[in-house]
C-alpha cells in the first residue's frame, strides 16, 4: 500500500462536474502514481474543525482544495504554518487564485501537478486577527456587487450583469481613514483593494506588480469621479496599466488599518464578511506551501 496520503477537500456545490465521478477519477489517477487518497466533502457546518481533525488523524502530505477561491481559503486555514502542502483543483466560478498561479484548465493536468508535488511558500494576509486572505479582498463596490449577486435569483453572466447594473446605479464614494506604517490618509473612494495577488478571476489586473510571495501586499484605492472615469478604467484593467491612472493610488504595505465609518461591505477571497467598522490587515510571510506548475 502507498504510504504518502493526499486529502481532497471537495466543495460539492462548486462547478458542474458530478462529484462521485470526479472522486473515482482522482482515486484511479493517484493510485496509478502510488498515492493514497481520502476525501472530505464540505457542508458549511464546522468544516474547518472537521478538516483539521481529519488532517490530525490521517497526517497527509498534501491537502487539495477542490472548488473555488472560498474552498481554497478554507483549506489554507487548516494548513497554515504546517509542514503540509496545499494543492488546488479549480472548480469555482472565477478561480482567481488558480489563474494567479497559472494552473492548468483541466482536471487531468492539475492532478499531474499534484502528483508531481512541486511547490513554493506564499504569503497570506491576516485580517482582523480571525480571517486570512490568499488572493484579493476589497471594501466597497466589488464586495457589494458580490453580495447583490449572491442574493439574486439569476446566475451566470446574465445574473452578474444585472447585479452590476444595479450596483453601478447605486454606487457612491465612501469615506475611509487609512493608516499605513508611517502616515494616515482620509480618502473618499469607490473601492479599496487589499491585494496579495495581481488579478481578479475575470483577468482584470488590479495590481500589476503583485506577487503572493514577496513579503508585501498592495493597498489599491480607486477614486473614479464620474462615468467617464469608470469607462477609462476598462482598457487599463486588461493591459496591466490600471496603476497609471490619476485616480488610482497604490501603496506597498506590510500592515494597514482601515476605518470604515460608512459600513461598506468587505469581501475576502470572494466571501462576504459583513460591514466591519475597522479592518486591520497584516502580512504573514511564506506561511502556506502551495503546489505550482
């Protein structure tokens, strides 16, 4: 029997692949590579504690997130600062972190990567001492758009477009007080981004110089004043030039505090986290070991 064990954490409602068939495919592939596999399906009820208990029992070499950015974040919480690798089998709607790491598009190609086991350590952001962010978090427009979309009955591109139009019509800048390591700014903005990575799952590049393993994160403040400014952002988002616009400010940080008196919505790796009055963010360098191409 193979000694090395892999634990696959599957989000059963992500993607459009039948999960029983997927489990069979994973088991066959890994057994061919003399790797033992176990599976855990998330339910939304105490998943973190249950996964941690499973890890303690199995002692796997690698834990693989099968789902989207929320599932990746969940798995990262259970392996942070441990001698356990994390893999990704991207099955989410946007797959932002998978895109950031240039992971393959097919299940088979990702399984090959996982079996090979090449990895590197990446940073994460610690937010309000209780959450972590591997990819991107933001306060304001995008977070509220995600919240509106989640509450909508429409799904897919049509649902996202309807939610975007609704939020765009309601969008107004909000006041923030932002304290970096050596100064404080009071700023009105449509959106404040905490970027450990460079781009959203849509391919829009918010932080061209972002690297998830450089010991820093970037704070990006978007201050468009009118519809013309919004339209002006479209091309730079996809040509890695967003930072050149006059109404976009970028700061490289290790630590930041954001006061949010107007209670703008916060999202972390695609998951809504309410409307906190204050958001404390700190980089945790090289604390998750992740499988890469």
